[in-house]
């Protein structure tokens, strides 16, 4: 399956004939996140041994079969125990773009020390190359920690997540107006569940060489169109308001991003036209079409309303 569907983007090819014999412990970092939680659930459903890493094990809600381990990438020493005895690992970082002290670097160091054989790394579309030069450089460093590690890897490069629209929920509880930046920009958003399904395919059928997979949803929609779909699902007339640039920067700064970098990113996004390409990879790997925004939103917006 992998030979026909995957693209190698010039990364070092790592031949590893023993890849088909990986049935041991799989560590999932970001196990409480949108993608990680789905990776955990899918691996458990397949009966694979899973260890879920979180900073707060007591608060983690995971299936009973899952081993929960404490791990904080801001405290690199805590990762040794998390990676101990692990055969494959799902790596993600929650660091705002541009952050110093890359979490991927400390994760990979722990993986190497533990002798991990295959890494599935959650990156971004095109490895960030379409972004502002500072953003691109940061993502390249982040990916290089994995691609230059000498460990076989599967690099996942998804576009915008459908789950970003969950930020609308708190506004929808207050009324029918939703503030959405870049409202007329088309992007082919992907369901986190589809990214997780591709990650699990990589764990259960590890490729014999390292791979880079560009992932997208099935259609390019604007946030305006997505909000219209949510309105139809909820049976409400919703109004979109585009925030000012300053308000958008405030939002990004609240998420931990440097204000100056946020301003540069916004300027770059508004000047460019990318993110709308449709990738065939999800369908090639999973043998089904990627989830549409309507189907995804039916599940995630209806359940609380
Ligand atoms: N959103 C998008 O449109 C988009 C598009 C392309 C790529 N991406 C990439 O996807 C990733 C986000 O994935 P997601 O949405 O699944 O994440 P998420 O739902 O935001 O979850 C963040 C996860 O990171 C963990 N975490 C936070 N700080 C940590 C630390 N210091 N040490 C260890 N773990 C930590 C959290 O675990 P605990 O709180 O349990 O410790 C949580 O499980 C980012 O790397 C982003 O670049 C996002």
C-alpha cells in the first residue's frame, strides 16, 4: 500500500528490513489532543499495546487498556521513562510556532536513547515551506530533528484541522455571531480523525523506508462556507464577523505566539494563496475518501446542541 501512495520528499531513506516485525509498545505524545486521542483509541481498538503521554496523568481520560505515563517536553528528563521500552512513537508538539527549545528535539533524543525503531511525526502542510520565512525555518528545524535522527520515520503533513472550528462553540453559546479570521480564504481542512487513521496505518503496516505524506481533506472551503454548514446543522442563522488584524494578533498572542511573528504571519497569509490543494494520500492509504466538513461537523457540533 505504501509504495503506491506515499511520497518521499527528498528525506534520507532509511532502509529497515525489520520494520514489518514491530508489534511492541507504541508511545503517543499529545495523547489528550485532537489527533493523539484518536490515535490512542484506534490503536486500542486494534489490540495494540499503547502508552499515552500527558503532563497530567490523573486528569487523562483514556481507555482502561492504555498505560498512562507522565511526560512534559519542558522537562526533558521526564521523557526517559515515557520512552523506555517503546518500539514506535507518535510525536507531536503543542509549541507555538517560533518557540525556542524545540520539543521535537527532546522527544527525538529520548527516542534515540530508548532505541525506538519508527517515529510517526505530526508536522504541517509542506513542512511549513509556504509560510513566512521565519515560520518556514522553524518548521524545517522541527522536521529535521526527526529526518536527521537516523530513525525510520513517517512524516505527516496535514493542512488546516477541521477541529480549529471548535473554537466557534463558545461564541455560539452566547449568540449567533462568530468572529472568524481569513473568512474568505479557501483551504482543504482535514478531520483529525483522518490524520489519526493514517498514523495508525503507519504503525500497523510500517513502510520499509521513511516517508513524507501530504494530507488534506476532500474539498477546499472558506470559513464562511464552513460556518454556513454549521448553521444548517444547528438550524440557526449564523453571522460571520471578520476580526481586525489587531484582534487576530491578540488571539495568536493568547495562544503563546510572539506578537511580531504573528503580525508577519498574518501579512504573509493575506498576501498568499495556498492551502487549498487536495491531496489523494488519505484515500490511497485508507481506501476511502477523507471525511467531509459536513460529516465531521454533524458529529462535533450536533452532540452538544
Ligand atoms: N490546527 C491546525 O490547523 C494544524 C494544522 C497542521 C498541523 N497542526 C499541528 O498539529 C499539532 C496540534 O495537534 P492537536 O490539535 O492534536 O493538539 P491539541 O489538541 O492542541 O493538544 C495538545 C497536546 O499537547 C500536549 N502538550 C502540551 N504541552 C505539552 C508539553 N509541554 N509536553 C508534553 N505534551 C504537551 C497536551 O497534553 P497534556 O495537556 O495532556 O499534557 C495535548 O495532548 C501542532 O503541532 C500543530 O502544528 C495543526
